[in-house]
């Protein structure tokens, strides 16, 4: 299947992908910078943080 897309559709798709990458990079970067603060706040060493990272992200996502 060889489909041709018009230039406007291709531009929109490229912008959407770029936006997703930019947002993901911003979120990941801001979380990575806060890891030491989170470890200190929860009094965790480096090992337990990995096991608790997913619930922390879920808790943060539930905040209004």
C-alpha cells in the first residue's frame, strides 16, 4: 500500500510528534531534577526509590 499524503497532513503529523517529544522531555527532565528532593523528603536511599517511583508518579497525577 503506497498512499500519498498532502503536505499539510505531513506537517501536522511532524508537529504533533515534535510536540509529544518536547512535552515528554520537559516532564522527564523536571522529574529527574526533583529525584534527590523526593528521596530526602521520603527518607529513601537510592534502591527503594526505584520500587516506589511508579506509585509516586500515580499519586502526583491524581492531584487536582
